[in-house]
C-alpha cells in the first residue's frame, strides 16, 4: 500500500471521528437507552473553554461537577435522571448509569482518564479508572438531585473492593491429591459486589472457587461455613 493511499485512509478516518464527536452530545442517549426511550435525543450543553485541553470547562472536584451539570442539563433532563434507576442493583446504588455518558462524553468533554484536574482529583482519592470516575460523578449527581446522601467514601470503597477482587489468585495445589488448580473463569455477583474466581482440579476434575479474603475452597465446603 503506497503512501498516498495511507494518507487518504487517515484523512477519511479523521473526518469520521470529527463527525462523530460533533454529534456526540445529541445522539448518546439514543444509543445508550435502548430500554428507556424517554432519554432518546436529549442533549446537554457543556461550558465551552478555549483554554481547556478538551475545549470545554473542566471542573476540579465533585462539587464543581454538580455546578457544571446543573448548567449543562435542562430541567427535563434532570427530572429524568432523578427517576433513572441504577444499571446494577445493589444496596449502595453504585453503577455505570448510562455508560455512554459516564465514559464517552465525560472522557471527551472533561478528559476523564487524562491529565486533567478532575482526573487528578479522583486519582488523589484512589480512583484511576475513567469509567469509575464517570460512574461516581453520575451516581453522585443523581443522589444530589434527589437530595440523598452522596456517600463518596462508600462509592470509592465499592470500586476499590471491585478491583482488589479482580486480581487473579495464585495457582493452588490440592493437599489431598496434588492436583493443580488454576483460574479458568470468573463470575461477578453485582448484588454483592463480589467476584468469584473458578478453577478446576487437574487430577480430579473437581470445581473449586476462590474469593479474596477466603481463599480457595470446594463449593460444597463453602456452604457449611
């Protein structure tokens, strides 16, 4: 493939990305709300800032996010967000509400996951994943709109626990038969924010499970704890 063809492909790709970015603020709900048509086509208007890395004003903390979202969203949008249930059911209502808002739009407008001041704020709290940042912002904003407790510490603990549990456990040797047990799969229980890693004994074929804080165990043995 010669250089002219490569250059043409690059220009076409760039034009496509720009076109998508120009319409991102008007189409995201149509894509993100297949089960909730109320959100389709609604827009938000982030504050422009020519001095910002993204072209939009970037808040410095969670309270600043509320101020900007208050200005960016219409009353209709806020009322819908008040009624919007979390994507994941659990006691702390932590979720990725409307994933395209939490990740795509906030990454684009506020630079989540990049070297912006809102990212530095979350990193100082121990949150470095941009999707987690977006989830905390919108979970907190919905609680703010409902006049519910924000419980920022609880939200941070939720994500820290999730990532701690995501770490794969070391290989285990069954003391009874010497079979090697390695992780072959993992299961996330959203209602408990718990990850269970699953492995198989190389000799007996038995299924084992691993939970952080509990270690490896046979499923039937866990039931008697």
